[in-house]
């Protein structure tokens, strides 16, 4: 399991520069994916987690393997994409596969970089794209309603999913995204969304792309994007795509010093990855051995067998028990052996809910 984020944005807002930075980061980490062929429009990068380094100091493994996030560069998004303008159909197909959306918005002035709409207005930019997503969802839903209506006539009875679909259509036609629909927890909606994967139901992070000078304090454009995100249930994270690209080749210490000199505490892309995990309810547990120290991505609330299944399906099927040490205890006692001596290793069964940072070893029948 991993996190997949689709990057959208109008031309000349910094989307390509952001993706270039991610691609460079991927290439720098290529040793972690020796057998993985990554498509040109995808970049797979590590999730920053300093806990892995602390575990590695104790275990001294041959390698460290972070959780990963996949960024997908969504091509062809222009006004009219929902009707197939540009590469609209490809855009829609790609974004349906993503868990969430990173919407890059231009929040800087530069006379040398033209804007497709002829002005710098981040809220208008956001609305253009979100309207295309809304139109696409309406089109998708209308097709399903036609099918449900035919089925309802054939069955000569009421159809709960049809009733909900018609209610959702009214909601969308009132210019409201799926994510604000009141009945998203209903069984009918869950079934419908599983098939149709509504675009406006996805979590959104607005990437407010600024120039170098804009990193120290929020300009008026960033302030507007933050307010828009707050009102619409999203979150805005400020980044400078150009700086992100420049920082890829720096060491951790160099990057921290460089960001501090610009008045920033943390890389924008690092914040985006962490916020993506948080908003989708994802956590990491660890395995720690001499071959590797590794982070595994699971959903908050997953049981021990389900967590084991992320490593291999056989681990879940044949699960017997899990040997578990909290991250804090693993560090406190200096490793598995001393944690066990101190009584800090727990034996957990099938009902155990894995916690973020658990260091785990699974016992299972083949």
C-alpha cells in the first residue's frame, strides 16, 4: 500500500517544475527500486521519517527502506478538459487512480512567465480546474443514472442507489463538490463511489507556488488560497517549486540551512507528503533487521494480520501472533534484545490494532 497523489494545475503555474523536482528526487533514490520501471509521468519518492535513521543507528542494517509516495503528473488539463479538450480524457483516467490531488496554484508575479488566462488570480485558477472536475463527475453520474433507471424499470420497483444518485446529481448541479455531500457514509454512496471514483470526492492539497521572496511571509495570493482552502475543507501548503528543484542535490544539513536562510522551516514537498498521509489516515510501522530497516504503510485502525498482509498476503492468511515493541521503547532500551529483557516486547494477537511507529515481527504458518 502506498499514497498516490495526482498533480494538477493550469499551464505556467509551476506544475512541471514541481514534478521535475520529484523526478530528480526519485532518480537520486533509484537504488531503492532496482526492479521498478517507473512510467515517465510518475515519480516515486520516499516519505521523510527521521525515526528510520534512529532505528538504523541501533540495528546497523544493510539498507534503509522508507515508505513511498507516488506522484502522478496529470497531463492535458485546460479549460474544457471535461469535454475532452487538450488531453482531457487522459487526464480524467489518470486522476481517478489517485488517492488525492495536489493542486498547484501560481502565487507569484513574473512578467517573463505568461499566464494562460492573462492575469495572476489564484482563486480563479482553482475554480477553472474544480469546475472541470465537477463537470466530469456530472457526466459520469448521468451515465450511471441512465443505467440505473433502465434497471429500475425492468425490476418494477424502487432502487435505493438510483434515489441517492439523483440526489447527488442535484447536489453537483448546484455547484457543490461530492466531498460536501451529506450522505457520503451511506452504503449506496460507498458502492457508487467505488465504481465511479468521483473526482470531487478526493482530498485536495493546494500547493501555493511562490517565488523565492515569497517563502519568508505569505503574500496576498497565498493568503487568498489559504482562506479558500479553509472554507472548502482543503489545506494550503506554500512551496517554491524552483527552490524545491534546486534542493534535491543537497544533503539534509545543507537543505535545512538553506531553508532557514529563506525563512522557511521545512520543504514544501515534505509538508505535502506528510499532510497527505495525515489526511488519508495513513501511518507507518517498522521492521528492523540486519538486512534492512523498513517502514510499511497501513491505514490507521488496521489490525495486526492486515498489517502483516502488506508485507506478504501469506503473512495475513497464516497469522499466528505479532511480537511488538513501541518505537519509543526500542530507542529507550537500545534494540530488540534489551527491550525484551525489560519486558517492553508485547505478544499481540489478531485483534491488536497497530500503532504508528510500532516495531514488529510476525509469526505465521505457511
